[in-house]
């Protein structure tokens, strides 16, 4: 995970997981609507997942 990817996930989480698929974008977007912190945590977890 690069520095820019982490910074981008903190600033705008749904765009940070753009290349991970539609489901990831939707989940992170909904969590970001509920609150900024859950969206950031979800984006970082998805980006840190070694299987994808």
C-alpha cells in the first residue's frame, strides 16, 4: 500500500477503492455516509487485504 493510496483513502475513501470492484465502492460509500471514520477504516481494510 503506497503513501498516496493511504492519503487518498483518508481524504475520500470511496475513490481509494475504485479499482477493487463495485461492491467495495458501494460498501465504503455507505459507511462514509454514516460517518467519515467508518468509511476510512473500511477503505484501509479493503486496501490492506492481501487476497485482492
